[in-house]
């Protein structure tokens, strides 16, 4: 049963975050990766306003946030109701062990289990999207596992003939990882499918990067013109390789401490702007840091999102509340849970 939960009081996001042996004003992140912090998680769960199977209704813009399972059809229907999404964007776990930690939020399954997990949540997404809709999925590739799960997921999507592949987008990270024996990994992959024939707003693809390539000339109506003069914009289009989106790290305002592999707000806003109108409905089955919800708020779209972990659902709601109060898109390195600020100050160190 759904439970409508009232919004609690807010806090001062500029409160400095202190930890044992850290100087005042230190800019290290207040929280490490939250899904690995057992003792801290127990405390944070006590601060969460939602439990499993519950949904928070935003009385201001009509957003919804839940603690729900993406593979459970009843859970998905619980938050969506009779509505249908114009656009769905999801960032599921990539079936890769990160930092040697296998957790419920970032888990490692065998190939068949992960395929079953993926098939269930994609089926549930199909059940709640419009006849004409956009469908985006961030997906990883582990070269140590034959680039899984990306190839198996691509093959799985062939079982959904109503979803037609439209593009394969790469977001180029500024900060990579790797060794001296391999090319550094600096990319994130985004799969783009459509159902039916939804409208695509090409103006969303134009970036703030000025065009610098000149010299391509063409005679038009007897006049020789060059490519920049003839184009619709003096700026380049993003195309399917996004080099103008800053990878999120702890010094950026939009950073949410404790959330691993947070997606950039600019990327999600580009996706939403390209495929929806004001008031349109966007779904995200894996809320994590709440980026999709915040993007929808900023673009005047309704967002229904949920996470199986109550802590990430709570962070998602708090991020929206914090934005409405302060105009800030995140906490940088500061503490999203000021209720625990004192413990950090007096010497309890979470690592």
C-alpha cells in the first residue's frame, strides 16, 4: 500500500563538514560509497522517511519517489498508476564488482541471472511507456568479462521488437582509470531506443561549444558560402559522442557524497529536453543520487523514480528539497545528512 509522506524540515547546506583529524573547511567528501558502509547505513536507515513498498508524493510539482524493486511489476504499477511515460532513462547496476565490494546496490550476478534481472525490468518499463516514447539505458562493459554485460544486453533487447534501436551514445569522461598496460577508460555508454515514432527535438543537441572547423565551401544560389555561415547554429551539435559534459566529482556543486558513479545533470537534462515537452512524464527505475528527478524539476517535467535502497530514495528527496530551498544542485563534499554532523565533528570517522 502506498503511504504519502510529508516533507520534513530542511537544513543549512553550507554547514561545514568536519571529521576527525581534518582541518576546518577540508574538502574531502563527507561520505564514502554508501552501499558499502554497514554501520553507517544502520544509522541512515533510521533517517529515511520511506520503507520498502512506500511512495512519497511531491505536492508541489507532482513528482513521486519510491522504495521499490524495478523487477516487480506490482511495484512499478504502484508508483506509475494509470499514467504512461513519455521518456524512460535508467542507469541499472552494470553487473561489475566495484572496488572489490559486491553489494545489493552494485551487485555481481552470473550472466544468466543478470540477463533475467534485465529482462524483468525492461518488460516492466515497456508496460508503463506511451505508444510513442523514448527509452535510454546507461550500460557498462567489463573487458575482463568479455565486455559484459553490454553485448548480452544488446542481444536481450532484440526480444523487444517494439523497441527500435536509434543510437549508441558515448559520454567522454575527463577523469579515467586504467594501468600502464592498457588504454585508459574514459567513456560511458548510453543506449537509445524508441517505441513508435516519438518526436525528437534536435535543438536540444546543440551545445555551447563554438564551431571551429572552417573551409568547407559550397555555392548556394550563385553565392559561395562556407559551412558555418550556412548552418543553423554557430555551435557544434553533440552528436553521439558527448565531449562537453563534465564528469561529476567532489568539487562540483552537483556532487552527492556517498553516491558512486553519479550521472551528470547536463547529460540527463539533454536527454529529457530532446524527447519531452513541459509537463511530460519521465521515469527512472534506479534513482541513486536523484539526478533525473532534479533534471525534471529544472525543466518543468514530472518525474517518477524509485530505488530498491531506502537511503538512495531519501537522498533523492533531500536533493530536490535542497535545490528548492537553496538553488544548489548538490552538496559538493558536504553532508547530505546533517543529523549526523555532530558525530563527524567529535571524532567518529566513516571510511
